[in-house]
C-alpha cells in the first residue's frame, strides 16, 4: 500500500483510508454483527491501511476503537462531531457553543477508547454556517489541541447539499485547517479546481469521500444519472452513448468495473491525499484496495471523462 504525507499534519498514512460511515457503516447498516465489522477493520489493517475515518453520528466509534486498540500507535484515527444542537436541523443555526462542543468531544474519545484523536473535524459544515464555526468552534478545537486531546483540526463539507463546494471555497481562504474532507468523483470532479488546488497551496491535507457512493457502485443508477445530466444540458448529450453511457470504461485494458475506474480516477488526482473507501463487505474491501493501489486510468480515458463531466457541479452521486 502506497503512503502519503497528509499535508501540514506531517502524518504519513496509507493512500486508502477505511471510511466507517456512508451507506455501509462497516456493515452495521446492513445488520452485520460487531465481530464482522471488527474483522473488516482487521482485514484493512492487514492490507496496510493506516487511516480510519469515523464520526459520532455513524455509531461506529466504539467498534473502531475496539478493533484498533492493540495497534493504536500505528494508525491514524479521524473523527468528527456535528455543530448544531441535537434534535435540530443539521442545516440550521441552532449551534453548539464552544464549551458544549468540547464536552461532546470527550464522548468521541471515550467511545474510541483513546486519549487522543489524530484528526478531529467539524462535521458537515455548510457555507452559511462557516463564519460561526471559525469564530466560536475553532477556538474550542484549538484548546483541545493544546490539551493534547486532538492533534490536528479538520473540516468536512456536506457534499449532498453543497455539490459546488461553496463552504470549502470559503474556508480555504483561511489558514486554519490542517485537513479538509471533500466530495470528488469522475461525475462531479469540481473539487479539482475549487478545493484541491487551494488545499495544496495551503499545504492542507485532503480526504476524498464519495469516490463511488451509491451512483458509481450501482451501474443502473450511474447510467440514469449520466442520462439525466445529458437531458438537463449539464453534460453535452452528443458526447454520451445513450445506450451505454459509461461502457467505454469497461474495456479489458481499462477497468473491470465502474468502482475500480472510480477509485483509480480519484487516487491519481493531484492534490488528493487519502481516498476513503466505505464498505461492509470483505470482497469489496479487497477489490477497492486493489483498485486504489493500481495505476492511473489511461490518459485518453481521463481526457474523455474530463470532456464529458468536467463542468458538472450539481450532483454528488449519492
Ligand atoms: N461530510 C462528511 O464528513 C462525510 C460524508 C460522507 C462520507 N464521509 C466519510 O467518507 C467515507 C467514504 O464514503 P462512503 O462510505 O460513501 O464511500 P464510497 O467508497 O464512495 O462508497 C461506498 C458505497 O459503495 C459500495 N461499494 C463499495 N465498494 C464496492 C464494490 N467494490 N462493489 C460494489 N459496491 C461497492 C458500498 O456498499 P458495500 O457495503 O456493499 O460495499 C457503499 O454503499 C465514509 O465512510 C465516511 O467515513 C464523510
């Protein structure tokens, strides 16, 4: 497994990170047992994964903490806490105070069974929430960092609602963030010009989510999504084969599956540090780690993807 330095954190981590949220939550969303999820984490570790992402809201912190207990010093744990009062809209403005936020981080530490979290993020922030976060919650995170409870400060966007990255475009004008998490995939690659280049200039580490998500893990949904983008005029319909819009990726010399193409596309994007993969399935984990460790897609295919999808900003692929 290749490794990468995560921006100014200086942490050297695997280029593939295990995402413990999304639609799978280590298989917990499909009713898998805790033991099955622990085995999945151990399989990732055995394959060389050293970066693990979770969050309070995923319900996987305890499982991850237990699975990594004996290997704590060898891995990097990323976790998060939302910014609004529980029971209120995640998109609203019933914010936690800095003091309330710091108290909640004690819960993250406890569930993970650790006395420090390597990267701690404000979770799922929208553009209209950013100024409050920078003014009130960032100082709370800095105090936690000073106390040694968290090591680096991160920020994640709400890609489903912010498909054009308005929040991170604003945030990356500031020097505050050690790491950011952004949505990026070959259907909406707009983070390329809007997030990744600014992050590189700031030496801010980047975590890629939504490489595959629902659309690119289910060919029928992917096909419909592409045809809809053509019908809406967001992609040039003349560039799409209506009967087989993504089949050009599935040639023996290119990729075996859409998921393989999707992870390889992200892995070789300049400025993309860690590619998160979320799954509850060991065979999928093995396939995905193989894809993330494989070489880039051919340049002509990357050009074709850029030509078709280069201007898409309206969908996340969720
Ligand atoms: N705002 C935020 O902070 C935020 C938001 C979203 C996600 N995240 C983080 O980003 C991580 C990555 O996002 P994600 O979990 O949605 O990951 P993803 O890797 O883009 O997509 C995972 C989905 O694809 C399926 N899948 C994975 N590999 C497959 C394969 N080889 N064949 C067929 N289907 C496959 C999974 O189902 P199976 O279980 O069946 O494999 C799952 O439904 C999350 O786990 C979470 O840690 C953060």
